[in-house]
C-alpha cells in the first residue's frame, strides 16, 4: 500500500495563510510547478535555497508513493531589467555587453545552473520547459484574455487590464493587497506610458528596432511578458488546475499574483490548489547584494574561495545546513554556522556507517516504530525538515548507545532502524556521504600539486632556482610540504 494512504500530509497554503490537509486533484498523482531561473548570470545562492526546498518536497512526495509531475521552467526571454514592463531584456542586455548571441548566454548559464544543482544532488524535474519554446502557447492565451475583455492593445503591445479584471475577480488575493490601496500609492502615469492604469502589466511588448529577441504575433513583432510564460507552461503540462505552485517569497507579488489573474482571465478557473513560498537567505545577517560585496556564489562554498569563508565545504554539508531551517523561515548563511553544521553532518554520516554493524539482542530498549512515525510526523507537518533532523539525531543517539552496549536492539528493529535512517537521510533529505567529495577533492589537489612539482623540476633543470624555491616556499605556506628524494619529489599535506 502506498505510504500516502497512511500518512496525512499538511501544507501551508500561502493563498489561505494556514496549513491544510493535502488532497491532490487526482488520487496518487501530484502536479507541481516551480518558477525556475532567469539564465543571464550564475545562479544565486538564494535561488539555490528555494530550489533545494522544492527538491526536498519533490523527494518526500515521491517517497510517499505519489506519481509526481514536477515542472520547473527556464526563463530565457521576456524578463526585463526592472522586473516590470520597462527596461531591457536581461538576457539580451548580457548578450549585448559580452558581444555574443542571446542563446549563447542562455546556454552558458543553463549549463552552470544544472552543474550547481547536480553537485548539490538535486533530482531533475520531470519537465524543464523554456519560455522561448512556448511563444505560440503564450500568444494563444493573450488572444483569450483579449476576447474575454481583460486586455487591450496599444501601439503593438498588449496590457492586462487589472481594473476591469478586479470588477469580476479579486486581484491581490495571494499577496493580501487591495487594488484601491495600490492605485492610491502609485505614481501618476506619464505621457509616454501606454498603460491605462499603473497596475496594468504587459502580456506582449512591441520590440523596438534594437531589440534582438523578437517573434511575430497578431500585434506585430515583439516578445512575451515575464508573468505570461509561467501561466502558459504550467497549464500546458499540468492542466488548467493543478496541485502545487512554488517559488521564492519575492515572487508572490507581482509574478504569482499576475499568474493567477492571467489564468482566471483566460480560462475562468483558479489555477492552483496550494501555493508554496520559500523564504529568503541572508549572509552574515545582511541581505545578499553584489554591489556591497555581501554575496557568495554557490561554487565558492565548495572551494572556500570567498572572503566570507575560512575553507571549502562538501556539497552535502552545505545542503544539510540549508535543510536545518524550515523552508518558510529566513536562513542566515555564515562561516561559523556552516562549520557548526558540518560537525553535525559528519556525526550523522558516522552513525550511518556504524549502524549496519551494530550487535543485536533478544529485546529492544528503543521503540523503533514510534520513532519512525515521529520522522513522518515532522515531514507531514508542512515538510518540517529541522524537526525531522532532530528526530534523526535521536536515532543517532540510540545508535551510539547500542554500540557502547548501553542499549539493545533486536535484529528486526535494527533492520527497520537502518531502512528508516537511509530513507530519510539519503532519499528524502538528499544527502550524500561526504567521503566521496573529499576523495574527489584530494584527487584534484594531487593533480594540481603534481603539476607544480613538474614545473619546479623544469625550473631547476634550467637553473632557475628562484622560481624553484618560490614554488616550494609558497606551497609550504599553504601547508603542503615537498620532499625531494632519489625517486623524485613527493608531498605531504600538513
């Protein structure tokens, strides 16, 4: 029997502001859409945190036995530099600055995105559609919205009519904003603005002569609005109504609010049953910002090549750190917090190795079945990973007590303990043994040092003793000591 029939999952629904029993539209199946990255730069660590939260959610839904269709898009057009309807397309701007094609920018940063997520042991989504691959679907939705009286065309651009929509529907129900208040707090339209109201947003923008990314449409050459692509892709692959829509807290307004409006205006249905939002990541107690230097790239975590870090960390140790916080809470990233988390992660991995060789007895001092259910209770409570981790460490404590002959366990209970620990640590949390990373890291270090030893040998043969000594001394300063012998030069890491 599928586990979801035994376990009642509750999800915090951002639309209602409360935890609700999760009941999918179709029993045994879950449709989940998560807003993916805009691929014009290296993926932001805060975005990685959001995607990691939904990777854990995806994993747990699969663990419960659901057949999950997880759709996470790639935004490769339509996202303007001011996150609204003005400015330049972010990808086109990057292409212009680097003097390359926009799709080269897209390819470069999509590959980077996948590499980072693979390093953190993410499961790939079921479908990863792109905005540019769904221009036809977006145009068809715009036609429906115009036909239903909720959009208007101006000079080759099409705008969503928020005021008209709000007469029949409720614009602002996800973010809790009132249209009247938004109008009162918005600047007056200037003469150049094509919108009838400041709150109206673009469904299609006319492309100026200099705009590289452009497609033909009934309204002339242009490109789709940022909000529209998610409406088109989510409904194409998950249907007019689906179970879960996720993303970062910063997308709640206006992006997700506009998605709801577009869907209701085009199709007449509320698109999503459960809206889920992951909270932000701070660095050393401050908002991350490249302009102030208070930022860190995900790749720098592994190498330690950042002024904010004292060393590199295994991807799973960093993943463990992130999952120690509830996905809806703000998480502060710091070197000290990572070091403390690494110790906990290593203790957990040590216990995973020890438990398989524990001695068994005729009786158990641990009620494994009750403990196992406490792990499920944590995850059933809106994917509460920090409480799950606390319960896993109760298991770690018992493992050490049994190892030290201060507690006992039967063979059947040990089998259940091992199965439960492995299921939650590896399958649900997505952690990996840190030894594999350490070995890969050692291999890279060895290769780099061997190359320097070769260069030093060549310098000595050329009687360039200054370079030879410099290589030896600078490696020593980094804690790597070279030893010259009859068989050649070897090294040790101090």
